[in-house]
C-alpha cells in the first residue's frame, strides 16, 4: 500500500507513468518485504541499502534531473 501510494505521488509530480525504480531498504529488510515493491507494479532495477542511497542522493542532489526522484 505504501509503495503504491508513493508511486502515485511520483506519477502525479512527473505528469506521466513511472515504471522503473531503485528501491532503498533498511538493512533488516528481508526478501518478502522487498518483493512488495514488485506487487506495487514497479520494475525494480536495483535494491540498495539505505546508507548507500543517502550517499548517492547527496552526491547527485546538484543534478536537477526531473526524471530522477528521491522519495523518503
């Protein structure tokens, strides 16, 4: 439910469908929880741990690319 709502919010912001996603998860997430992203209708390109995602976001935040959304 949460991932589905996040997907809807991103699509509203972009003005078109969102299909691909890189999912950031807590270090304690298991495969079952990660599979929920597929149920939400996302094409999961990668699953990365939250500390890595924070570092990537920090490094890319000056690139104002509207097709890349960081959603917390």
